[in-house]
C-alpha cells in the first residue's frame, strides 16, 4: 500500500500540548487543515481512546490516533505532529508520546492496510526518535517514505 500524499498543512513540528487530548486535537486539526477530515473527527479520535484506552500508543513515544470511517472523513489522509514536550497517554510501556500520527480512512479495508503499512515503517525503533527531531515537512515525508502532494 502507498500512503496518501502528506501536505505541509498535515505536519506540525514542535507543537505544544497540555495533555493527550490536546495532542490528539492537534493531529485532528492537521488532518482538517490538509482537507482530509471535518472538525468533528478530532472528537471521535478522542472518544476512541476514552473508550478503549491507550492502545493507540503503538510504539515507545508514538501514538497512532484514528477513528472508524465516518461522514466526517472527506478522504484518506495522514497527519504528523511532533511535540516539544512529551505527554502521557496512560500506556504502561510506551509513554510518554513525542510523535502523534493522525490517520483518517474512508473504508475498513483502507484502515487495516494503512495501520499495517504504518506498523512496517515504525518497525525500526529509531524512526520515532528521528521524527521527533525532524525540522521540516520534507524531513518527515522522507522518514515515512511519503510524497508531497503533486509529486
């Protein structure tokens, strides 16, 4: 699977979040600014974590924020938010989180494929640390192997 293009609007570097909800809202805002979702998608991502717990913290320092397909998803998309100060999501082993990847998909098949592809990218534990230190949108895209829109 190839990822959708990752626009500059979908990337926030060195953001400040007061807690995990704020961090997820930042990832949702980046998804909205890139045109992938509507504003209410952020609330659904938060609701998933409130219901099911911090399972979205899939690797040390990394949260994969997402929700099921719904009418607030305009098109498949990704966002990447790096945090100036890490925040705790409540995961027993992988907290605190420095990088939040937001994922929006429009059907269940895309959801499974996207999560699997992202897991492959993050099999290299150093990728999260490199992302946390990224200084440009191009750095982020290069680390994830994702094109810019129109590339």
